C-alpha cells in the first residue's frame, strides 16, 4: 500500500439498494477500536476519548429511548384527541379529548360522566339536539367527513414529502437490519412525516394499528441520533447493531408504553386484565380451536393481502393511491359508524373484549341476568344466563368480525402508515369472545354434560370469556406474524397474566403450525419477497442438493468472468471494463492464464479511486498502468506514472470450491453476512456467487420467479 | 467416487479428544434428511419412517425429561435420608428420614414434632439420653464417622469405576457441546456412578451442591437415549443439539424440581419466599454493595480455587485423592457440627436465610423483641429491635460465612461430584442476611436519619432481611458464574418474586462488572482452560492485529506443509507420510510444484481406508498408486490395481488468504464451527490453521502459556 496516499473519501461506502459486507464492516470497527485502545495509553485526552467511546453506546440508547418515547407519547395523545374529534368537540377548549373534557365533571358513574355538558357532539352543536334521526345522520356525516379529511391529509403528506413513510415499515427494517442500504428510509423526513401521518391515519378510523409504524419511528430516531457519534456514523454494521437494539426495545415499548398513562387515570390503561378464576384442562380444546382459527385466518390474510398488493403493483390501481385511500376510508367510515363495536377505536374494542365482567360492569357485553349470587365469594361471579343485550352484542360482534377481516386485507399496504398488530388482535379477540360467551352459556345450561361435570357445577365461575378473547388475539397475531415465544411474552407485557402461559402457548403453537402448513411465510417475509428485497431468512433450511458450481456465474454458456489482472492493465482497460459491465465488483488475479486469485475490488471503490487519481495525482492518464501488487516494478523512462491501488483491494476475499454443497454456502452467507463469495476449482478462479444469486437460486428451487429478487 | 465401493465403516467418525467438524456433520444430517424426504414419496412405509423421524426429537426429549427427572427425584430423596442418618435413625423403619418419621406424630408445632419419640439421635440409642456433654460428644462422633464413611465410599467408587464422574461436569459439557469428543464422559458408567456418588457426597456434609452434577446426569441420560435413534446416534452435531436442549432444560429443572415435592408437604419446599413489603429506591445502595461483595468474592474464589486445583495437578497432592477427600471431610464435619447453621444442610440454611420473619416464626433468627404491633396491618410486621438470639445468630452466621468461604475453595474440584451453585448462594445469602439485619436495626434505632426519613417511620416494615439474603445469593452466584440475565430468571424460578427484578438486576450487574474487572473468566471457563480443552469462548473479542499468515503452520523456519498429491503417490508413500507425521489431516494438491488445492483428507479416514483396502481389495499392495482424481488414467499393464480414494476426500475445504485478519478467522471458526482451515496465497496452498493453533495464538496474545492448550 502506498502510505503516502490519503484515504480517498467515499472508498468503502455503499451505493443505494446494495447489500453491505458484514465482515468488512465489523473488521473496520475492530480496527478503529484497536487504534483507540492503543492511543489511550499515550495521553490523558486519548484516554478520555476512549472512555467516552465506550460509553457512547449507552448514551445513544438513552437518547433514542427518550426521543422515541416522547414521540410515541405525543402520537398517542394526538391520536386520542383526533379520534374523539370525529364525534364531537369540547367547549372548554377544542384541544381536550372527550375524557379530559369530562374529567372535572361532577357526575359519579362513568356512563353519566361520558355525557358531561361540556362535551358536545357535532349534532348537538349544529342542530341543537343529540336525539332523533336527523341528529344521527348529522353525526354520521361529520364522522365520515372527518375520516376522509384525516386520511386525505395523511396520504397527501406521504405522497408529497416522504414516500417511505407508508406501510408498517417492519419488512423494510428487517431487510435493513440484515444488511441492506435504503437511503432515506430511516431519515429525518421519513420520521417527521411518519409521525404526523400516523396520527392522521389512526384517527381516520381505518382498520390499522400504530405499533408497527412506532417501531419504524423509533428506528428513524436511532438512525438520526447515530449521526451524533462517529463510531456509529461511519460504520454500517455498528449502526445496525444500535438499530437492532432500538427495534427490539421499540417492539416491546410499543405495547407497554400505553400502560404509562401521562394523565394518571387508570381507566384507559388498555388491556390490563385480571381474571378471577383459573382455567380448566378441558378448556384447552376451545383454546386449540382458537389457535386453528388464528392459523387459518393468518394464512388467508397473508394470501389475500399479498394478492391485493401484487394487483396494486402491477395494474393501474397503483396509479391512484390517493383515490384508493379515500375510497377505503369512506367505505370503512360508512360501515363502521352504525355498529358501536366498529365505531369505537380498535384498542378500546380489544380492551372491552379482554375485560372480565364484574358485578358493577354495565356495558352491553356484561348484561347478564342476575341470578342468586349468594354462594360465590366476593370476587368470583358465577356463570349466569346471558341477557338480551349480550345476544345483541354477539350479533354486532359477528358483523364486526366479518367487517374487520375483510377491510384489513385492503387497508394494509395502502400509502399511509399502517400497523397490523391491533387489527389482527381485534379479529382474534372478537372470535375468542364469541366462543367464550358460547362456551359460558353452554356450560350454564348444560352443566350436567360429561365434559362439564366435576369442574363446572351450577353457581361456579368456570368460563371466563375475556380469557378466550385474549387467547384468540394471541392466536391471530401468531398466525399473521408467526411469532410464538416472543408473542407470548408480549401478551404477558400487555396483560400481566403470568398464569395463562399454557393457554397462550397452546393457542399460539397451534396457530403457527396450522398457518405454516397453509403457507410458510409470515406477513413480513411475504412483503419482503413481494418487494424483491435481498433478505436471507435466518431459519429457512436450504434442502436441495445443488453445488456451488450450479449457482455461480458465469454459467457454462456465458462468457468468462470479468477479472482484473494485478499488474497488466492500464487505466483505460479498467475504465472500459467498468463501462462494459455492471458487476458491483471484480476479482483481481495474477494473470489471465493462471487465474490465481489475489483479491477483490469493489466497482464503486475502483471508480472513485480512478476519478480521484485523474484529478489529483499528477501525470495519471489513460495509458497509466494500474498495479495491485505490493511492489511496483520500475517503469520505463517515458511511460506515465503508475497508479497503485492495492489499498482499495480486499486481500481476504471469501472463497469456496466449486464442489461445495449449496446448503453450506447458504449457511456461510447467513452466518457471516457475506455480500459475495468467489468460487475456485483446484486453486483456479472459476466464478462468483452473490447474495442475489443465492436468493434467485432459492426462489427457483421453490418454483418461484427468480426475477422477483430485484436488488443486489 | 467409485460407486461400487461400500462406505468403509469408521470413515467420517472421530478419535477421542478431537474436535468435530460442524459443517461436515450438519451437511451429513441434511443429506440424510433429504434422502428420507425423497423416499417418503415412494411408499407408505417410507412415509411412516419419515414421520417417525420427524417426531423422534420430541420423543427423545420426553424420554430424557422423564429419566433425568426420576433420577433427580431419587437423588433428592436419598440425599435427604442419608443426611438425616448422620444425626439419628427412625425406629419405625430405618429408611424413613427425620421428617417422614415424625410425619404421623401427634405434636402440633414443628418444634415439638421434630422431637417426636420415634426419631432417635445416635446418643439416645447408644447412651440412652440426648442431654449432657457425653451425649453431645457421642452425636459429634457419629456425625463425623458417617460423614467420613459417605465421602470414602464416594471417592472410592469414582476412582474405581468412573473417573469422569467427579466434579460438576459443567466445564466438560460446555466443551463437548462446542464440538469436542470425550468418549465415556456421558456414558452409562458415568451416569450410574455419578448418581450414586452424588448422593453420598451431598450426604457427607461437604460444602457442595448437587445442581451442577444433576445437569451432568441429565446430559448422560440424553446421550444414552440418543443411541435409541439412528438420527442422533450417527451424527455428532445432531446429538449435541439434543444435549444442548437437555443441558438447558436440566439447568432450569435443577432449580425447579425441588418445588415439586413428591410427598406433598409444603414445609420443605425450599426457597419459596413471600415478602410483605416493597423495597425503597435508597435500598439500592446496600444492594449494590452486596453486588460488589459478590463480585469480589467470585473473583477471589475463582483465583484461589484455580490456584489450588493447579497445585493438585502439578504437585504430589494429586496422587492421594482419597486421602484428600477424607481430610477435607473430617475438617468440614469437625468444624460444621458445633455451629447449627453449618450443621444443617446448605439448602435448608439458604431457605432459612431467605425467609421473612413472620409473627409465628420461632427460629433463632426471628427472635425479635415484641413491641406494639397495633399500627400494622395483618401481614406486615414492623421493624423491631433484635433480641439476644438474633445477636447470637449473627455471630454464628459470621463464623459460618468465613468457614463456607474457605472450605468451598478446597472442596470444589476434589474427586467427588460437586456442584457450586448452592455453596455460592449460601455465602451470598449469609452476607446478605447479615447486612439486612444490620440495616434493619440501623433503621429501627435511627429512623430520624435523613436517609431513612420519609419512608421508614417507626412502626413501619421498611427493611426485609430475607430480600437482602436473596439479593446477596444472586450476587455471589453471578460473581462466580458470570451469568446475569439467566441468573435473574433462575432466581425468579427459585423464589417466584417477580417484583424484585430491579434489586436482582442491580446486584448481579454490579457483581459481574466487579468480577470482570478483577479477572475475565467465570469459574467454568477457568476450569476449561486449566484442563486445556479446545473451547472457543463465544463472547471473547479477539482484538489483536495479526494475520492468518502469522498463525498458520508451517512457520517460516519450519519444513513445508505435508501434502498429498492427487495422483502421484503410492500406498507406501502415503503410509510413510502418516507414520512420520502426527497431523490429523492432509491437504490434497494437484502437484507439489503448483500447490493448487484440491481437497482435504482426514488422517483417520485415510488410515482406515488403506487398511480396509489392503485387507479386502484384491491386489492392493505398497506399490499401488493412490488416486484422488475423478477419473483414473489407465494403468500400465503390469502395475498393481490403483486405489481410488476421492470418496473420503472433503472436496470443499475452507480456505482463507494469508492476508486475512485473524479476527475474521476467529469469527469464521466460531460461527461455522470449523476444525481446520487452509491458508492460500495467490491461489497457492501455503499452510493450515487448526482450532488448536487459534487457541494457542490467543493464549500467547493474552500472555498465557500457549502449551496449556492440550487437545486438537
């Protein structure tokens, strides 16, 4: 290496939509760390630097936590307020939501407080009354108008300022974490627009959640804050480490943050459940049934949603994203308003479904006929016959179930921020609650049946419909995302119900098995594949008996591999090679005859270095010879000065032999995070395998279109 | 490959004390799986086989669970009985332990029941009374004699039948799991002898626990049961997968099994704690202090124990293991008997220290002066001044602490099964309880101090000494084993106290930091290094700037690498090469001049194949030429038939270039589980790096003796 040369700026960075080389990045970071550690022994200042370097990771995570936590809190409050704005306004100040407006009201029960005088529905404001068909129509109209306005703003902002802000972001973040460059995906514009439009999209009443987008927001925060620290700014691998931590933390926080209520009222702490009675072993049968439902729904949802998204991508439908959003919003609002279970926000719905009916609960779902409650203890309520209201609620919930199932398929993937956790959970919770109430009534009226005898005597509280809702929600979420253990942990986080590990495990495992049998991919993997990102699924086993030589390029009929010789080529030769080919890198060999491998040089580094040399280095012309050797032989007197490029060459490229089984090659790529690997036969360079080649080969083996892999 | 050749038995297996090649083993398993999957489409029988193959993993784990669970239960019961045997015997039947003997006694309180008439101490049996100095001496003598008998039996059995049964087994199992062969370490003799001697060692009253050995027992079960299934018997990697699951399951079970009491009495369910009052933020200071104590003790223990074990290995001390065990047992028994806290079994001691004093507790540790308890609620007891008994207990505990700290250092590593979890926890629990009681008394007498004001008013229950004991136990365990998160999970398992996550986290993190600052290795890693096993620590960062060429063999001054050419050598040549060298494998090259790499052949496979060919294949003599090529050229008419060995050659050996940084090489070895890697320069074979070379290099870089790495 010519030590006089300064490192050329740009060498060692990546182009957009390219895969990073983990080995190189990690090695770079170790070099940096080594340098700091060596210097730290020399002076106090360097020692301080080394200490601050060691602690910068902790500081960064703290900042990310504070920033994304603040944003999540802001989103939560704003979405709450704007959701209520669809129904009415507070006279104390338009910036109060329904709950805070009525906070200081003198009424004692929650029902009366909800009707506090300061909170006016739109009908009350416009026509003066809240009763009668005209007022109903007025409210209906305002509800739809607000929804359309919010969604129009959301989709317009996304279209105009940050196209990357749409969707849940999780498939892209998974790809980025695996080592892919998408410039701007985690940038400041995406952050700002995603935060604003997420509030709008959630408030518009569309069937979407905010958990997935919140994870994207947190990753944006992490990426932006990474720029404050050299250690993270300069190294793609280190930055991904931080992103990964943020991703994980955000995924957990997205569910637990809502339990930290900034206003201290415990009424709206969502999903906190406390059941009074344990579950019985026989109840595992309905829990497994819920698991099967969750699995089938998950598989159906993924297929339908992917088919719809593919249609959007390939037909003219995709040319009118604003119109699409407006139509879906209009349909959602029109159908949701008449049914009280779809009119309320989805998280409120889930909270109500998870809730175990107490004695004082006066909601429609808890309207049971009050039979004698003498035998029971203070906490446990015995199973009771359902009242008329419960039957009405069952019908409404059934309609809500069908509505949610269908509308979510078309909603997820539109050009607005949209998460999938809450809608999936809602579907499962409705199904679970329906089954739970059904079981409860069955047990009440037929407690002499064999299956109920022994554990469900009259007057006992044997079935808890809220638990069924919780299990159903976990099953559906499992079917869609294919998480199992992590999902169960999330459900604990959500509900604090540690004693329900077995029901939750049974349902999520069943759901995963059923869904896997119907289609191997989770929703995020399916979207990654739909978009053609180069993502190597960590768990997928490669089980075909192909060898490296079947996958490498060039194929047998192709022209030979484009290589650079270590000392024989001029600047002109290399430039024409670059112009003729589009490969992202070239192997360097001793000579064309021997094909002995010396190293590997990235196209981008080569282009930047030659350009730089032509501008800065005196005498470098097209005829200058390029040397990758350690020592440059003396040049003939009249020839132009040589260009020494050993410094940009990777001296340790990975190689495998042509007889290496592809399952081993896939394993190496996955475990080491390679970008490319060279193939040799008896010591001669034969070809190259890139990550893209591997993904294409895997697609081909699975009878899919190999051209669906779009990026390097 | 010559397809007419049957696979030679033994090819592809490993010698004792050698490292396995994970890539080869995994690839073999994938081949097997692929074959079954292909066949399963052909016939119903094959389909059934494929299904049973898929479920054999579950079945195996079930069997392992049942077998090791039964063994653990048996060990628990036997150890209990034999521990009690040291003090007395039951007249109803000598096979009853103290508790079961008194089970049907009519006395109401625990104290009186412990003195039930059927249970006779040895003094009562021999001299007729339990009072007076003579009876005390009699009991003392019997206690020491039984202890000596048990430990003599234990060490003799280990010496005579299964030397591998000694110690905790965890360092060796960690090494085996990482891919090392120690034949017989998990065999049936080890299982039988370890089970029996574990009972004896625990009963002898030595300062050791049974959790570590129980993990070894479970792994033995798994290894033996693996032989029932071809899938696991034939594949070292698959077997290790099962072992790893068993290891993890056993580690958890070792702590939870004791909570499933086979006799249904809840009194001896160890360690179940229920504290009545929450902890205060200021208490984090003593918790962190306990963490520092745990860290210092952990580091001290590891150094002292390793120094002692090294002395045992290198001096004449190691020649008298039986005598050593007897001396240590005698010292332990003689010192332990007079102090009631060391006389009781260590797990009973921990249980008593974890316990929060209730109103009805009559133990020495709970003898507080009863001041007015009017203000408190039913559950919470206010802090009270300590009574005389508590001060006595404090003195005894202090002595017990010093005793346990010193005796454990010489006990761990003797030729009897010995675990470390329980003694470490005991040290921490004693220290924690001492600090806890101190804090409690401080808060009681000085509740007007600034630090106590506001949260510790008189009559409040502000300090829970039992919690301090629990935190101390976790801190010491953390200092010795360097686990943090997993340790906190284990403490939850043990105690069911989910609300103490912050104190436990604070103490274990501090303990780990302090201990790491004083010495990087945990006790198990230290023992692995002491024994010279080839274990590549998964977390240790390799931070030196050396290249592959600095580590590879041959060194610059050495003779060149021993290679085999693919077509030029006769059987005689190869046999003399094998005889002259002791390498465990040889690279195969095109020719000595070109040094182009073709493949790699294992010494063992080569020896077996040549031997087999000489015996079975007609005409193979010393002059026969060996071919590793795909096609054998026609031989001259009178020459002996050639030997085709392409089938035993690994066609995809791993290669790196000589300029590859060692940190990358270490990463590759770690992530892929390699056994060796070849080094090339510009396509020419230059040298070889084995796992042993890497470990030696790492030892050298850390200024340790590189010859401490003993095995391949």
